[in-house]
């Protein structure tokens, strides 16, 4: 019962935080480089790797609350993407982006810390304690990697047409193609390394 309650808390907490930011983005243009229309801002908001990673973690936790024995391929890919994604989110934000990103008010400071620190910690700790394990295999890893590549392609294609990029280190118009692709390759390598690490832990745990 405790395990299900923790998973439910993570899911509800994450969805609550994302709902707050969705509401804010819909009603306010907080930065001059953000889209001018509510729909444009929402699309831009849900293009952030941070948001998608936390959302996938929340979806997987929601599944585990009501279907703890779920072993579908799609669930396992979403679960792995969510876990690896929130780790990358925490690493990149706290090592690179924290110094250049200042939320404009206390509400967004709360949601910002939740998505970049609190929820990643809760997600990883809950997985290390309760799993479920033996859900990662080569097919799941390939699906996870392909979805990561698809996300990168989406960001660059969207950026080409809208001139908007969610992160400065992949903004082609400011740093150029070579540096942007180099930065993306580093993130992909980090993704591969963390995926392999979680796979090893998954194999070692019963």
C-alpha cells in the first residue's frame, strides 16, 4: 500500500506542478522570446525536455498505482524515458542552466525546483527501492533511444520554422549548427550512458 501511495503522490504532484505552469504559460507571456499566442506558448512549453520527462515519469507512476504488474512494451519505454529523462534534467539544469534561468516569481520558483530537483529525486529513489525491475531489455532500450532521436529531430525542425528553441545550448541561430549538434550528441551520449546504467541495475535487482 505504501508503494502505491508513493507512486500516486509522485504522479499527482507532478501533474499538479505541470498544470500550474500550463495555466501560467496560457495566460502570460513571461519572456520576450516566447510565442505571442496562448496556443503557441503551450506548444513551446510542452517542447521542453524537462516537461516531457517529468510527464512520462508521472504517467508511469500513475500506471504503477493502478496496474503494478503492467509489463507492456509501451509502458516500459515510457518508464525508462521518464527515469533517464529526469536524471538528465536534474544534471543539466543544476550544472549549466541554473545560473542563467531565474523564475520571475515565487510560484514559478516552486514549480521550477519541483521539476528539476524534487520530482527527479522522488522518481529515482522510488525506482531504486521498489522498481519494478526486470522491465528493461534491448528492445526497450532501442525504443527509448529512437524516441530520444525523434525528439531531437522535432526540436530542430520546429526551431527551423519558428526560430524558437527551448534551450540556449541547442539554439542554432545563436551558436550555429556544428556547436548545436555537438551539444545534442553529448546529451545523447549521456542518455545512452544512463540508460545502460539503469539497465545494469535492473539486471542486478530481483
